[in-house]
């Protein structure tokens, strides 16, 4: 399997190379040159598979001959064994034709574990084979940092440095990062804000000279192809459980960077009957504006009760654009250059294609709280604020009666206690048992000034892998 850049200029790579590469050298994102396709019979045959078996079936063609089959099987089995539910991604019915796919049974209680648990293991496997060690650097305002750290904690060939803004992430989120023990795990609390952290990461990727020559810098943000790949699996899993391929299914996806929902689009392109993909956003509605006005433009950031979707630019959207414009890398490159200068507008053809599969809905905080309360009163089922946005959008979508709608539940409600208490007075969702002592665990992090040289010196002096 070969991977090509959405901007058409960077060299094609194989799976192993794409795993170790973030952004393509032309500024684009890597996508498969051709997608594997499954026939209806092949999809029907997925019905009896458990989650790891299905993951193997979906992932194998993307990996190609880069990893022997038996080794891949072990990596996948190991990855999903750490999830605390026998089904890995259980489906829960919350109403007539309304379902929730619980993606929060991983170690950090958010769906990012599905991809980052696998990514850490895949990276460590190929690094071992190449006799190479790498440094992962990232900035986080919440979920990504802890999921990346948990994903790398047993990796012998990876040092991971995660920057968070000092005193500006929630205590649960901070503790999920800083209580993970390992010589290769480094939490840095920067005396600045999230943008400062992100700027330092960007600057470090631009000039990697502060690290020893043999230590490559790797990004694990949501543009990494392997993350998207891992997320395709649960679309097949849910659809087949609900009667696919005979019965089409719709999905409602709480969306920020368009990674998770893009995986749903790929599942559809690979042959899975998907009736509709609903883009569910909070007030940071860049994607809802694309769908309703054919215009992609920046707006200022709004802080909401669903912080993991608080973004102004949706980086993975470029991957969809590439397809909407017939995989014309020059056209995408030109559009992204224009986007650096201002709003961009999409053609009627592109929008027709997008609207044939996608719809969108925007949910402000009041409606998010009302939705949490409504489902709680009806079924005593507690949605986290991100998932509630998905359910609200699913109910508003007006999809026909015969089609089940699956909302992806992207986080456990205990991660967002303030939002839950605002929605359901007096309700304090407990952390699951495996995290119940989170507030008693010892934290380990380094507070550093908002100074690039200080951060880089700390990194160079603390390589432990
Ligand atoms: C990251 C995240 C999202 C958004 O996912 P994208 O792939 O960026 O669209 C939604 N909900 C939660 C809880 C998240 O952590």
C-alpha cells in the first residue's frame, strides 16, 4: 500500500514511512493511493468477529507487507486487551432507532485511546526493527496528551514530551498525564497558555537541532495516518452489529479536527453501507459553516463545555477536500494557500458531493446541557458533553425511521464533571474503578518558563528511552 500527499508534490511512502512522518514535505496530509474495498459478502462475514479480529481484517490491507500478519495480530490483540469492556466498543440503545457507541473504555476514557494505544505499539515495533529511537513532542489542552502518554508508556524506543499550559488544564486531565510513571515519559507544565505550548512544538519541528542527530522528532497529532486508520474499524463494528450490510446505518460524530468522522467517510468508501454522516459541532462551527455556506473561514475561538472540540481550523478536512476535487493535489495546494490569506469558497460540484453523504448541526452549550438532562431523565443514561452534542445532532437530523442512527460517544462523563453538574443538578459521575485512586497518585511534572530554549534544553538533557 502506497500513501500520497493531498498536495501532490511530496514523495509516495509505504506504511512504515507514513507511520514515522507527520505532515508531508509539501505541507499536505498523507492518504492511501487506493482504498481497499470490501464486497457485501465480505462485510456480512464480519458479523461473527470480535473487535480484534475485525481490526485485523480492516487494518491488514493498509499495512501491506510492512508488518508480518502474525506480528500485526499480536500488536492488535495487545492493544485492545487494555480496554475495560469485553466488547471493546459496546453499543447501547438510548431510544427508538437511537444508539450510542461507547468509545470511552480505554485507559484515558476518551476515544483517542483507540488510535493512540495502537500507534504507540506500531511505532515501537518498527523502531525496534530499525534499531532506532525517536522523540515524540506534543502540546495538549486536554485529551490528546494523556492518550498519547498512555499509548507510549511501555515503548522502549520512544521518549515522549507533552507540554501543557501550567494551571490551565482540568485536574482530572492533568492527573491522567502526570501520574503515569516511566523514564521515557516527560510532562512539562509551561508558564504560558496553550498557544504558547503549540508554538514551541511547531518551532521545534521546524528546527530539530537541539536533539542528538540520531533522534528523530515524531508527531502524534490527529493528522497521523495510523490514527485515522484505527478509527475506521469501529464504524464497521457498529454497522455490522446493527444489521449491516443489509441495513444501512447513519452515524453522528462529535467533530473537531475532522479525524474521527473522516474515518467514517473512509468506511463508506470501502464499501460499508452508510446512509449519512452527521457532523456535530459546538459553537466552534467551522465545518457547519462549510456545509451551509460553502465557505471555509477562520473565526475566533470560543471556550465551550466540550473543550476537545474547541478548534478554529479543522486540519483533517483537507483529506476530504482532496477527494471532493477529484484528488487534484494542485487544486488542494492552491486552495490551502488561499486559506492562509482569507476565506475560501467551494465549487457547486464539490458541495453536491459533500452533501450527498454529510449533514451538519451546531449545538451551543445550553442545548448540550438540555440534551444531557433529557437522556438522563428518560433512561438514566449519562452522556458526556461531546457525546450529547452528537445525540442532539442525531435527533435533529430527521433521518428516516428505518435507519438506525449511531452516535459516537467520544468520552466518559466523569472526565467533565462541571458540565454534568450544570446539566443534572447534584449529579457527580464517579470515575471508573481503574481510575478511582487518581487523586491519590503521585504526580510528576516539570514546571518551566515560557521559553523555547529552556524547554529544548530540558528535553535534550532528559532522554530516558
Ligand atoms: C478529540 C475529541 C473529539 C474530536 O475528534 P476529531 O477527530 O478531532 O474530530 C471529540 N470528542 C472528544 C472527547 C475528543 O477527545
